[in-house]
C-alpha cells in the first residue's frame, strides 16, 4: 500500500489562506492528546481565551475558539444573535459580505444589503443615510475582504452604528493577527476570525468574541438558538466556570496549535507583527512594480496581508498559477466571482510575510512572465 502523505512537498503558501505554518505550531499539533476535561487542558483553554482577547483588544468574557473554520465563526455569530424577523443590514463589497447576507437570510432575518463595487471600500455616507432611515437589530461588515484585498473602515462604521442601536458584527478572519483590530474601542459587539490566515495555524478553529450587549441579546432570546452545535449558551459552559460541562469533544490538538500560534505572535509582539506585515506589503508592491505588475486596489485602502494584482492582458491566469505550484511549489490565489481571471491574490499572512518568501515568488514570476 502506498501512503500518499509521504509524497507531500510543503508548498510556499502565498495565497488567500491557508498561510505557512511555523515549525513551532507543527510541533504543538503533535503533542500528546490530553482528555478534554483534563485540568491541564482546561488551564490551556483559559490561556487561549486570554491570548485571543489580547490579539483583538477586548475584555469580553465571552471569547472562545469555535470548533470549525471561519465560516463556522460567521454562522455562530448569526445563529446566536438573530431571531426570525430581526432586521439586519449587511454591507457587501466581496464574497464574504455576500456569504453573511446568505447566512442571515437562511435564519429568516429581514435582510437589507448595501452593495459596493468590488475592489472599493464601504462608503460611510451611504451607510449613514441608511442607518438614519431605519433601526436595525444587527449591522454586519467584513474588515479585510479577502476576495478583493480591500480594507473596510470598520472603526468609522462602528461610530455610526452606536446611534442606530444595532449590534455591530465584524468579520476579522483575515485581519486578526496581521493588522490592528480594536474590538472594544471600535464598538464591535460580535467578532469572528479563523486560524489559517495571519495566525498561521492550519484551518479548523474560529475565534469568536461577544460584547456584554451581544451576550444580553443571547440571554434574552425568545427562541432557542436554532443550531445545537454552535449554541454559545451551551458552549460557554464548557469554556468557563469552575465546573466544566461537556458539550462536544474539543479538537484538543488543534487547540494546542492555536495556543502556540497566539503565543508566538504575542512573544514577537503584536505591534511588531503588524509592522512586519506592513513592511512586507510595501516590499512586495515595489517588487511587483519592477515586474510591471499593478495592484487592483487603490493604495489608501489596500490590505497588507492580501494583495490583489491585475493580471496583465494576454497572460494565462490558470496556466501561471498551476506552473507556479507544479514547478516552483508556490501557491497564489486566483480571483473569485466577477474577479475570476482578472486578479491574482497574493497572501502575506503571518509566517508567510517574510522577505525570503517574497523573493522566491518574484524570482518565479520573473521567469514565468518573461
Ligand atoms: N471571511 C473571510 C474574510 C474569509 O477570508 C474567509 C475565508 O477565506 C471566510 C470568512 C470563511 O472562512 P473559512 O473558509 O475558514 O470557512
């Protein structure tokens, strides 16, 4: 019997996620599995909650990693905070805003969406006008739109949402651990992220945090949370308190990985990590310029960790990407939806955001585009 795992060659992951995983995280994943109610494991869980709070700058008690990828975090926020008929406003400028709209609609919410051009940010004036017209139960937006490379003005939207009375939900899947996220200062009530982007952990967990207002909404629900697995009122009984109550068997080794990933960021210093992402972004942009490649997004609203590049006319999108992977073991992403065939997405997330990786990609692209 041939074991296919033995032939896997580690690619350089420079796409929209997953990103490169550090040796220390791989080692953490291989640490012997403890029982999910073992006091030693519970002590690790408490540290993980504290580390997440530090990375998103919050004091929220309800801060836990959900078992599942970023979309499970998205779903967790909606299923716990929305009841049938609730009024929800979703601000959309890419794939992940569109996914939020879909999730809210499936829960029977009354969903209004404002659609902005992909590749441009949410326009504050448009949001202000909408919020002046109607009161919402929840307003949702993506911080770092991975599908386009655009950063949305999350802090400024937060100021507008305060006056409306709505809860404010922000997707920080791609921003957490790579750029500033100030949950409390920005008036965010619910936030979710994912492990496979700037945390540089394999996919599988989704850090989620709820403000006291969000917890209030959860505890005063008229109806049960419609999803058993993601019901935070039960999950929190496992993640807090002196006597832990079994809900589902925690993915122990994935949580070791998350522990180590957060630990490494905090050890390097969050500010230093953010600075490294910015510096690597600037380096990448200048190197791309030398190759005659242009960015898709206007400079002031570009994400450092997700760079959308215009594919030059006449260049075979899929051909270049598949040769990069096959011949050079480098993965970059293509465009999604209306941007398919028009952009490449180069990720500089977490462990990937290093000079030597940029150099390796540039050398490969130089040969390929010649
Ligand atoms: N939100 C954003 C901004 C993302 O980039 C992604 C994944 O790329 C998701 C949500 C969904 O996360 P996952 O694919 O881990 O379920």
